[in-house]
């Protein structure tokens, strides 16, 4: 028997073994997440949610189309150059889809992603990520424009008196902080809202007494913030120090697990945020999925917004991979991207508003609600879900100040 015949027999036996064991080429997902840098508590819980749901797909659902998902999570420590380096590595390794974490990395990697044509979804919902060209770049749900419109719409709905509500913005002096400036300034005058001041400060600031005094002196009746959770606590301390008693509103990134440890006795009944996700009291299929993950993998034991987002992004990736398999009979970066652009009011069990992607719009959704943040790490809805400017706000509760 010749060498070629022997080789063919060996290969045949090997291939039969692969079929018998159900093994096939895995679907490859790469995720660049901040696990050790500033604000890394967010990233750690994002990674937990992302990994738990992918494990659930593999362990309980048997993967997708008979193939397991290989999720590789790397730590870029909130350093944009590191994030860019890892994304390029993932592209060269021909990942089928990628997740990135922060606004800076999301913007910097766009040319790379668009060169390699790998669909990439970003944990940050900074609207600048979707500045044209948007090819292959996605957000999981509405950007900070949604947060800005939704918060101001709610303030307008609850405000009493003939005069326009006076709103002060409190933000970092960086891209993240300023992400609410233009949307707020654009929305306010059209909706009888008065932005009386914008107070910016560097992220390293440890005392916000001066900023609180300025907001108070300008007569701001409501404060809208775009700052990290630790800085929200700093703001609340300063407000108490100067006797400034008003509602504080944040975007959906206003809390993390550490926020509630630091906020005991400070959060009180005055902190609110836009949140377009499920809450435990909603009792939807989406919250049931979260509960199954908590019980099975025990990486968390209660609702947490960062963990929630990790699951949301993993579910969107799973749906896109399934759709690629069904529509195109092939799973790769190009078919996954084409599948994502067929999303039309995709239902994720109430975990997040219906998701729609088209060739010209990769934002996902533009519907949110206002919730109150409590010191016991729970949240209460203050409104229904609504599209700001298009749907009437149903006010369920108003702040008690």
C-alpha cells in the first residue's frame, strides 16, 4: 500500500472521529474589555455577562448550527492603544465578530474594522462611533443622544410652573462628558427647557463644591450629569455640603456595583437615570434569562446593569450568527454583518427594546425610560418606555424633594 493511500485512510479515520464527537470549527468571537483600568468594575461585570451567556449557548443550546462559540476576552486596561492592538490581532486571526468597550477605542479601530470587514459592537454608546462611515460598527441600543432627549423630556413633563425648567449640566471635560452637550443644547430650546449652565471638570477632581455652588447660583432646578459613578457620589457629597437639594439625573452609565457601596446615605431619593433595559419587576422572558444565568454560573446573584449589557451584546451576537446560518448557510464575518442589517424590531424578550439595524442605521433602538436609583441597588421605573419627541411620556412617579 502506497504512502498516499495510508495518508488518506488516516485522514478518513480522523474525520470520522470528528463527526462522531460532534466537533467542528468553532465560531470565533473576540472581546476587548477593560478589566483592570479605571472604571474596571464595569468591564469586569460586562465580561461576566458576556461570558455567561456564551457559555449558556454552548452548554444548554449546543452552540449554533452544531458549532460551539469560542469567546476570547482580553484586557486593554482602558488604554486606547492597547485596545487598537488587540482589535488588529483579532482581525488578523479572522474572528467572526468582535466587541469593543470604550468610545476612544471604538473610534480609533473603525478603519481597521472596515478594512477587515468584521462586524463589531461597542459597549460604549457614544454617538461618535456611528459617525459615517458606519460600515461594520454597531451599538447595542440608543446612544447618549437618546439619554439626553429622554432625560430632558421627562424633566419637561414633571416640571410645575409657567416658566421653563432650569437645567444645569454637570460633566467631565472630555469626550465622554461632552457627549450630552450638543444633544441637550439642540433639544432644550425646541422643547421649552432652559439650560442655565454647563459645569465641566477634569476626571481627577476630588471635590465638586465649586461646581455645586455655581449650579445653585444659576438657579438650576435639575442637574443632568455625564460622569462616572464615583464622581456622582462626589457630586452628591458636595450638594449636601452647600445645601443644594435638587434631583440629579444621569445617563444609563450612572451606576456600577461600587456605586452602591459608596452611596450609602448619599443617594437618598434624589438620583435618577435613563435606562432602556429590563428590571426584575418587569417579569419578562428577558429577566428570566438573567435569572437562569445567575443560578447556573453564579458569577452574580442579583440584577446589575453592567452584567445586563454583557448579556445583551452576547444575545445580539448570537442572533446575528443564527441569522447568518439560516439566510446564507455560511457563518463568517461577512454573512454575520449582512444578517445584522436584516434585524427588524428583533425581540430579545424585553431584555432591551426591539433592535433594528439597517445598512444606514446601526444604532439598534431609540427608546428608553427614566428609573430611580435606590441605595439597596434596586431601581424603580418613573416612566413607561418612550421615544423622546415622538411618543408621550407616561409619568408613573415624580421625584419627591
